[in-house]
C-alpha cells in the first residue's frame, strides 16, 4: 500500500483551486495539508507545514510564482514542487524548472497525469511505494463470537504500545451499534466516526487530530457514532480514506471491528497489516475459527494476515485442551492470554487500561508481550525482500 503524500497548494484562482481540491479528495494516497490563495504567504505555509509536495498553480502571476518557487526549493529542499498551468509556453516551463520545480502539468489537471507525477516523485526520492511520510501499522481485532474479549484486547494492546514515548496509537471503534471502547477508556468524546466520515471532504490534518480524544495513557480514540440509525452513511470508501489519513499521522491504528463481518469490517481488515482473530476454547468459538479461516482463504488474501489469539486460557468452564483445540482448527495459535476476570473487569470499570490499573498483573504482562511479538513481526517483515514476502504468503496458503 502506498503511504499518504502530504500536499500544500497555492492558487489565487478560486475556481481552479476548488477543482483541484475535489480532484485531491478522490485520491486515497494524498492528504491536503494546507491551501493558500496568495503567492506571498505560501513559502511560510510550506515552512510551517513541511509538506511532501508543494502544488503551485502559476497562472495568476507567473513571475511572482517563479520567484516563490525558487524561495521554496532553496529553503525547504525536501519538499517537491509540482507546477500546474494552462499555458504550454516553453519559456515558462523552462523558468519554473530552473527555479527548482520537478514536475510541470497542464491545467485542467487530469487524474492519470497527476497520479503518474506523484509516482515519479516517489521514485525520485527513492521511497518506491513507501512514500515520504512514515506510515502507521494497522491491526484489526476481530472475534469469532460475542464477548470473546476483542475490545479488552484492542484497548489494552493500544495502551501497552503507548508506553513507548514515540508511539502514538489510535483505537477505532467499528462496532457501530454497540461499541464500548469509550467506556473502557472512560472518555466522553466530542466527535465520532460518523462526524469524521461526514466531513471527510474537507478534512485536513488539524481537523482530524482535533476530532480524536486522547486518554492520559497516550491512546487516541475515534469512537462509534452516537445514533444507532444512519450507520449506512459511513461507506467503505470513506473508511478507507479515514484510515489512510490516520496512517499518515499515527504510528498504530488498532481497529475493534464488529462481529457482523460486514463490508466496513472487511474494508478495515483489507487495510490491515495484521488481523488478530480472538477466540476462546469452546466449541462454538473453535468451529467459527475454522469457518472464518476457510472463508478468508477462499475469498481473499486475508487469511495470511490472521494471527489467532486464544483469550481467557484457564477459564474453568472450558473443558477443551489447547492441544485438542489446535487439532480442531488446524492452524497455529499466535498467542494465549490468561483468564483474569477480576483484573480485566476492574480496569474496565475504572476506565483505565491494564497498564495503569494493574501494571504488574500476569494478564497485563501477557498483553505487553503479545504487542512486543507483533512489533518483532513488523521488523522482520520489513527486513524481508518483496520476493521473500511473496514466498511466505504462498507458504501459508499451501499449508
Ligand atoms: N483475559 C481475560 N480474562 C478475564 N476476563 C476477560 C478477559 N478478556 C476479556 N474479559 C472479559 O470478557 C468480557 C467481554 O470482553 P469484551 O467486551 O472485550 O469482549 P468483545 O469481544 O469486545 O465483546 P462484544 O462482542 O460485546 O464486542 C468483559 O467483561 C471482559 O472484562
Ligand atoms: Mg466489543
């Protein structure tokens, strides 16, 4: 997946600026960081926002624009300048290129031309599909039955991640009807997923950050909508765009997907690097593990991203041993979390994650170790060459 390129644009002409904005909104891999209507203010905007790309329409005053481009390329050399103009005059092209612009595109801007230019800028910077912005890791937490512990694990894994100072995790509550991540974090949020989806068209970096609420453990929350009705207003394409914007800002996106396994849940899983599939050791859960894995392997490539986590190990009313469970599901268990109801329920009832409520409990340590194992997986995955990655994926399918 290509990561998001952050763009700042300047165009004194309102009509062409709006036209450009609607074009940008249709592209998942760009983020409009700032827009400006005056050439003289634009170098400051670029210095402050440090975008990956400065997109300049030079038509209003080409001489002033060329001067400004030279200022930007000398002051902020890591920012690539992309010029748009309705003129095809050779001398103008030469002037903007000499001022340091790396692309010249014709107005009206065509989507294909623009996407190709973005790809060239990526290649020029040697970042391939990675883009220039660091891209967050996306982990979906899915369950094979109600109450298996998805929300508990999503919230506490995020809090465990947040203990590392440079890490900024955000939990997204995708259980649109009954989601309760806000209860686990004791947060009364101002904005919800619905507000963010509704404003996706004019969402910018600062508005998105302001829409999220931060718990003092360092975890950010994007909660489910308040109203039960109107959930179909959030479309998979809105969610995909929200996730790609969040990826550009946060180090980890932890998605508590719903148990409906509907289009939004699948869109979230498709955008995920890893899917934690939470189960307990009872017959209905284990049967659903088999059904879900079969479904994912037959209809998508998602099976390869699944890590099975057995929750509440040692729960008294479970009479199935882990060995028998392994036989039944026929695939590897990634992690086992111990059962400790008093500690988990205590944390939830206090609206504080385990890392704050019971930092030394065995369950807390086990969740922290799970997170460390996931991070170790990330590192080894990023060290693999694309060819090795491909082999690994096929290996899983042929098992
Ligand atoms: N490892 C654990 N040990 C003991 N209790 C646990 C453990 N994990 C979760 N629980 C408890 O199980 C109950 C259900 O957990 P949780 O709400 O996280 O499940 P869920 O899968 O999100 O449920 P839902 O299907 O309603 O979304 C909670 O009371 C929680 O405290
Ligand atoms: Mg839940």
